[in-house]
C-alpha cells in the first residue's frame, strides 16, 4: 500500500467501520495465505481454498481502494 493510502487508512479507520472491516479482512487473508505459502504441498481442497482466499483478498482490496478514492475526492477531509 502506498504511503499516502496508508495515511488515509490511519486517519479514517477508527471512524469508518466499513474501512476497518475490509482492512481487518485483508490482514487475515494475508496471514492465511502466508501460512499456506509456507507449505510444501497443498491438497486439491487446500488449493481451492487458497484460490478462494486470493479472490476475496483482491475483492476486498478493490473495495478499500474505492473507499480511499472517496476520501481523496473529498480532499482528504471527512
């Protein structure tokens, strides 16, 4: 995440429950993927789960970007 985006997250995370939820989910997905990536082998079921988590993480990241774009369009005010 770019520094400017991270600064917006820090500024608004305590007052924007939606942003907080997506950031928390993103961090959890990142943790789960990190655990899976450390494994030498994934079962087919684990591989499906990994792909699902990657898609959810990406969708959440898109939503975070949309929220931050709203704040940027407001000139960082809120």
